[in-house]
C-alpha cells in the first residue's frame, strides 16, 4: 500500500529536530554513540513514504523499508569504532530484568503490528526506572493513536515513536490510556491524560556489538531491529544464525535489548547434543531480548540471540531514547 506524503509529518520531523534539541545532541562526546543528524531524518522521511506492505498475515510489516529497493536507500550511517580502552569496562554478564522497576511485564501485540511502539515504550520505561528510580509503564496506544509519522497497527519505525513522544511532550500511563490491541483507528486522546514520562532526545549507537554491550551495561536497555525469520518457531535456547539462515539486511522486527551473558556448561552440552552442526563449540555468548508476543512465547516472552556475529542484523539500527539526568546522579549498575 503506497502512502501519500503529509506536510504535518514533515513539520513533525522539523519540530522534533529543531525544537527538542536533537541537532544539539550532535555535540555529544559519548564515544559509543552517534546522535542522529537532521539530514538523516529527511532521508528516512523519504524512505518511509515510499514503502509498501506485504499481507500483514504473512509478515509483521514486511521488510522494514518495504521492497528491497527501498531498503537499499537507507541512510548511509558512518559507525564510530570503539578503542580497546573503551571495551575494558564491559562486564561479563548483564540482566536488567533483575533490577527492580526497570523492565515492565511482557506485552502481547496480538494482531496489531506495533512491535516498534512496544519496544520504544519499554526503552523509555527502562530509562526512567534507571535514571529516576521510578517504575513507570507508558501508553503504547498513545504512540499508535497520536503519531503523525507512524501507521498505528499497520506497522512503523521506532523513531516514529520517539518523535511522537517529543511532539506530545511525554506519554500518559498504560493504566490511563490502555492498549486496545486491534487495527481500528482511534482518535488521539493524549491531551486528556497526565504525562508520566518524557524524553530529552534519541540517538543511534555504534554498530559494534562490544560498544552496544558497554552502553547497555552502563546506560540501560535499548531497542534493536532484527530479521524475525528464526523467531517464528523459537521455543528456547540461543539462536545461532548465519547470513544464509537469517539475512542481516532484511530487518523487520523491533525488540528491546535487556542484557547479555554466556551459556553454562550443562546448557552448552544440551545445545551441542540437539545441534551437532553448530559452529559454536565453546561457551556461547548471547544477547537477551524482550519480544512483544506475550509471556507464553519463547523463554517467558524473551529470547536469546548469539552475540558477536551480527545475528539477524542485530547491529543495523540500535537506537535509544535519553532522559534528562536527575539532579542527584544515580550510580548505574546492571545486575549480573
């Protein structure tokens, strides 16, 4: 389905970039991040309104940019490479699920193609839980109803969600503005509810997995966009993908990255017994990711993906919102 360009969406991008200080974030000195530039917003804007969708019953929202031709026009992001010194502080394990008030319960998107909104909501919730020691659960439905660039239950991009939060000066709570889980169009009710969380800006991280691990451990959960092909029949264990079995270029599903670790010896022996062709014969490093297909899916709503091989396009679009730091700086420590 071809979408027409609306002037309001272009204005939303300008407002989000200029009024909310995203351009100012270019001065960030964080060595493992690369803030989004306004020119890339315009590139993504063009990509977004030249995409089309496959049958939603067959694909969540097809390839992230529609047809493969559109995917080739994705913005050319120059990734910063971390030095060895910047890698030294990465802990061996990290699991933000063990921190009180950081990770909200697993949601179920049902027939609504809103993984992008649920992942962004989880990212914002985690940032608030870490920076302010305050547990919040924000409204996914507000992101679907009030986005000027997103498409609600017909699919969208994670940056659509962040731009909506910036334009609306925050998000209401899930309790006040609950998720409907259907594809009907709902009128935006943002002005009727009090905001419980807001963001300062959002950034794209380096495409280096070690740098992503460092940011995750020191700053908190982030969103990543992957190819969901191997998730359809997933039950448990570490997904070990190759470019042949899971094309890293065809990313189409947004999830929340909450931790990392390595398999233990007993689990490793079990994996080798059931997968004799596995190329990973030693302790397997993995990422822990929160899905949006309900708590009965996978490992209680989560799954693990091999770490260090860009499995399923893991490094393509690592994005995160940032919230203003509290006056009294809290020491961030990811539970092992």
